[in-house]
C-alpha cells in the first residue's frame, strides 16, 4: 500500500491486518511514523518516494492499493509540478513496475472531485461526461485513463472515486468539511456556513473508504477489471452537516452557533451515485455522519489537550511548514509568523 501511514492508509492498514493479510507500506512518512507506530512489528515499511518507482518494491506482492500523493486542491495548487509528478506520473510508473513484477490487482484511490463543475441538479454516476478543473482533478483523471488503458488479462486496475472523506484517523485531518466543523464546534462554539451552506457534497467515512479498498482487492477480477466505482455513503448539503455537528457537539459542550459567511470564490457543488459500488462489490458504506461525529467527539474529549491548530492536521499548512524548514526557517519561527505560537509543542 502506498500512503499507508496517511489519513485513509493508517485505517486501511489495520483493517488488512485484522483480515489476516500481510502488509507492506510504501510511504515517504511525510507525517511521521506516529500514525502506524503501534503496529510497526506487524508491517513492513519501505521509506521512499513514489516518484522513484522500483520493481523490487513489488516482490511477493499480490495486490496494490495506491493512496499516496497530494490529496486536495490547496496542496495541488501550491505545487502543481509535485502534484503532477505524484498523482499522475507516479501512478503510471508504479502500475507499470507492479505489472512487470507480475502483480495483477491495482486499486487506485481517485476522487469524486472529478464531477465538480458539471451542471447542478443531477446525481452523477461513473458514466458522467466529466471535465476536471484544477491541477488536482486533472492529475487524478490522467491516472485513471492510463490505468484503464493498461487493463488486460494480466492486469486488473480498479479505480475508486472517493467522496469527501470524514471521521477519526490516527493521521487526523481537520481540513475536511465534517472534521473542520467538529473542530470548530469544539474549539470555537460556532460554525460558519459560507454562502448559506446550500452546496452538495458526496461523503464517506474513512473506515468505509478503507473497507471499499479491501472489497476491491478481494473481488473477482472479472467483476472489477477496468472499472471506475464511486465510493460514497450519501450526499449531504453543507448546512445539513453543520446542523448535525452542532447538535451532536451541543449535547456535550453546550450551544453551537451557526453563522452565515460570504460565499468563497470557488464553490464545490456536486452529487454522486453509489449504486455501482453496491452492484459490483456488494458493499454499501454504512457509517453515517452523525455516528462518525459522535465517535470523534468521544475521542477528542478523552484527550487531555487537543491542539486543533497544529499544522500537522492541515495538509497545506504542513506542506508550507516543511517548505519553510527546508528553506532554513526554524519551525517555531514559522508558527510565530502564522500567529499560532505554541502549536508545535507536540
């Protein structure tokens, strides 16, 4: 698994181990070893960059789950070249190396953001005429196309277009809409609804996203070879998510205010179907937003101190921090510059 110490990967690793699989993680460890530190004796780790694909990585491998790369628009926009190298070119080179080594199953974590920009009002399935906008979506689409071109008797690529993911993970993120709301509700007692929060998003809990990867690994090749599959639990309006979070957090922390904020320059608004997921894989994501929110609140409430502002919880902030460090700026100076003194005390 590439990206095995990441947000989805650290959950998926544990699920694979629970099912009796032997797991080799290929990870740059951009976020550190912490997300998988408690299971190190149970896994093999290759500390490497996916842009340097080597056939030896795939020795004795039966299947690959490819999750590594830049994972959202802000990071892709910040460094379009790195985004293209990781999300597009490395996807192809990894798949080619795996196929040369005799690996047949290759599951690719793509994104439902490819549907963004299509006309509002419809719920789109995998046959929708997508027109990706922005470096992130464009790179994911390139990876999809190249993988599907490689499909054949000796190679079984499966493309999973994942909805916006939410939920607790050992590599926690607070730059995803539900998780952001939970963080703001707990730390500020208020949520901002940009543009009123009327836009739609397809969502899936991180545990269900990981389970979909396993279902894709274990399904008969004839059922999934060369298939694109949406991984979505349900479609929600952002204001609905805010009300669910406010209600759940309010039970333990008191009233959470909902305030309207100006609409952002770029509005994400799209809905996706999950029917093919159930038909091909016999899998339907079941963990709802409310269940996941309650779980997150329970986890964070047990922690003595939760530093919600720490850059490690935000992909773009962490990237900016490490770039500054590589340029010679001490991490504490970076934090002071961003007005987050004390955020690097972990």
